[in-house]
């Protein structure tokens, strides 16, 4: 090292410091790539594992559900509301002036068959489960669901009408495998 | 190089430092720290052990996110980590082989200390703290090995906890206490998991004290002579930070070879069989880093002491346990067993060779521990056990007494400046 810094050495001290800067940055860059490539497996380790992803769809037999009745099933650890709506409820959901809604969406965009309303039963405010599934439950001012945590009201299409929730109850991906079986997820 | 830390030019750094001098401390202990200029690569293994401690804690904390400490789920949860969890195989193999790499680093570190007399005054406490770290590591490694709840986990736990039953009068009571039941079972697994998570952080604390003691007495060096002045030292940064980082790079190549190409080479296949409390595997062996102690444990003949007088003074079982624990505890008094005033074996013409006999003895005990205790392996274990204690208790004091050490160089700087010819 002492030799290369000698004045009069071919190339001089200036070239040498450039070379050192380059080597320093190259080493640093290689180190950063190394650290990042080790960090990623550790971060991804915390993501859903294969067995969790394998549980990401749920098949439900909807045959026993009577008109006007609701059931709650579990999909990805979350409650999913399945309500077989009465014709009155369907009409009520369709007759709303969409422009008056906080999260404007026609009822037709939220169902595949008007009789079957399928929703993720999680209030879009802060994640509580709204009431309205059971017979004695309060259903809020719009005959849908009412969240007891902070008072959000949902209508018979699961759209937010009153309270702090910013958006409608989410519609999960689902498909009717047969007339009596629905696959959620 | 010394003086006010250059980073104190930054106003924010200065503000913090005036209230909590962490930057001054870093400057003193990681940058300016005067280090002997003649340290060889044998001095890399302390920082390598520290590196492995960090790797083990990080990978362990992540594994704990997917592990279930219950006898019904532990084995399955580990297999789930291997098959279903993203990169679970990688992180488990990093942790599993990391234990071996940690022990490799620590054992080389320990032998280096023995060769260069790093345990001698004024570094006795530094040495003691190192032995405490080794004991904590052994406890942590043992309990970690139990967690996958395979056959070796279960029967290793059974055998090792049963060692305590050899203690007279209170032995069985202690064993029941350790188990939290009448056999190794769910309560045992739960407490081992709790302690396996706790002890590494205790190790971090003791490592802190170890480094504090090191920075107080300063590093030993291959010549084993004291630092006489600034001409004998260079600042830790950039010289030894760069050298340590290069060492970490080389060490990681070896580590990666295990993780990616031979992840189960050092493990026992029997641990991929779920624990069965009703059937013991034909041949129980601990992990390689415990083999020498295991050989010592099994080496004692029946009625080891007193048998020639027709009565049993110390039963073989208790003698084995005493010798096994004694083999490590004896290291605490090594600074006084070694009567030589010269630290480095480089200047001790007899000890220099005898040291290697001790290394060979440890290697032989490692082999003997891996074999069933019968035939030649048993005799190697017995001879090795004898030599291990003979070396520490008899040879160390004796050699120091009659050996004539070579003349020591006047300073560290002198042989360095004269091209190593002094």
C-alpha cells in the first residue's frame, strides 16, 4: 500500500484513488445485493404459506337456506354473509338513487343472481362484524346490517348508507357450481 | 486516528451524543480500539461466533413464527415449515446448520485461546465469561434440538435430563422438576421452547460483558506479549473490520455449502421420525458438537472408583456425569493449572506439541462418542477421557514448571518491522 501512494509512481496517486473509490462502491453494491437477496426469503417467510393458500376457497351448500334467511360461513378466516333475499328486499335495493350513495354501485353489480346476496361480513370502517344475520339482530335504518362498533348502517345490498364506513361491504369472488352449491374464493 | 469522533461533525449526531454518548462509545470500541498489529486469521473466530449468534437469533425468531410447541403439533409444524412455508426450508436449514457453524467457530476460538495462552492474567475473567457463554450455548443447543420432536429429540431429552438422576438423594426429584411430569412430555417441550427463546438473549448479555472485558485488557496476540505502546497497535477500523468481514465471507461460503448442498449431513436421520415414547432408537447419539462429552459420559467402567477395594464409592453412572460436567468446569481453573508465565505456545517448545495431543484427544473423543460404547471405541473413549484430564490436571502444571521457554521478543512492533525475523 505504501508503494502505490509514492509520488512519481506510474499513474500517480490520483488514478489510484479513483480505482479505490470504484472498488469501494463495487464492494458496497455487491454487499447490498447480497443483503437484499437474503432479506427477501425472510420477508416472504411471513407471507401466507402453501397450506394457508390451499384453504382460500370454500364450497357452500345453499339448498337449506329459506327465502329471507341468512347464513354465515368462514372463508379465509373471515365471515361471509349469504342472504337469500325476499323480493321486497331486492326491490328495495334496486330502487335506490345511486347518485345519493357514498360508494355508488347498482345492486345488479353486486350480485350474480338477485336472490343471493354474498358479502364479506366485515365492516369497511375498522373490521368489526356487522349485526343483522340473526332474526333478533338490529338491521339498521336500511334493513340490511348495522355495525355495533361505530354505528355504520348497510342496506339490503350491503351498501353503506350511514355512519363512518367509507365503502360498501365487499363482494368476494364466487361462482355457482350448481344451483345449490356456491364456491367462494 | 483517535480524538473527537469524525461523525460528531453532524449536528444531529452531536445532539444525541451529548445526551447519550453512543457515538463516542462506538468510536472508542469499534473504530479507534487499539488492536495488536500482528493478529493472525485465528483471531477471526471471535467475531465469526458473534456473527453466528446474530444469524441464529434472527433465523430463530422467524422460525418461531411458524412453530407450534405442542407434542401433537411440533413435528408437523416443522414439516410444514419445510414444505408449505415460503422459504421455510431455507430458514430452517440456516438455523439447523447454523448451530454447527456456531460451535465450529467457538471451538476454534477456544483452541486458539488455549494455544496462545489467552486465558492467562490479566484475562482470566474474559476466559471465564467465554466458558459461561459455551455452557449457555450448550444448554440452548440441546433444548433447540428437542423442539422438532423427532425420535432423537425425544430420546436425547430423556437421556440428558436423566443425567440429573445420578445426583445422590435429590436426583429423581430434580428430574421430575425438569420434566414437569413423569416423563419427557408436553410440559417439558413447552419449557424447553420458552428457555430456548430466552437463553440466546442471555448469551447476548454475557457476550457484551466478554467484549467489555476484552476491551479492558485488550486483545492477546500470536506473540502473547503485552502491548507496549501505540507502535504495537493499529485501529480496529478499517484494518480489522475489513479482515473480519473477509473472514465472514469465507466462513459463509462453507456455511452455504452445508445449507444448500448437504443440509442434513451433520444431523441424524432418526430425527425425521416423529417422537415415540414407547420405542428408543437402537443407537442414540447427540449432535457432533456434544460427542466428546458424550464419550466421556459413557467411558467410566462399573465401580470406577473403589472397585479394587471391594466396594463402590462412586457408581459408574455418577462418575460419568461428574467427569462430563468436570471436563468443562475444569476449564475455569485453567489459568491457574497452567504454571507457565509465557502465554504464546510459539515460545514454549514442549507445550507447543502437547497442545496438539490435546486437540487430537478431543477429536478422538468426538469419534468415540459417535460409536456404540463397545470394543475399540470404548477404549478410545477411556484413553481419551484419561488423557483429557491428565493433560489439564497433570501436564499443564508440570510442563509450565520444567519447560524452558524461548526468549520473547521485546515488543510486537519489533518482529513486525524486522520482517518477522526477530
